[in-house]
């Protein structure tokens, strides 16, 4: 068996989890902008949320 098969699988699984996590986070932030009924722009919420995380 190839000794590099397990780390590659782990790397792929890790990448998939990062994509799912970032998509879920973006969905929550985007939904918050929609629930604000236009009082706050979507890009404002995205910018403020990403600024707070870094």
C-alpha cells in the first residue's frame, strides 16, 4: 500500500471540512443581512464580520 495515501485522504477531508465551514459561516452572515430588511447592506455585514474574525 502506498504510504502517501493516508495523508492525502486526510488533507482532502480537511479541505472539504474547511469549505463546508466557510460556506456555513457565509450563509449565516448573508442571512443576517437579509433579515435586516435593507437597514444594513450585505457587504457591510460581510466586511464587519470578516474584520471581527481577523
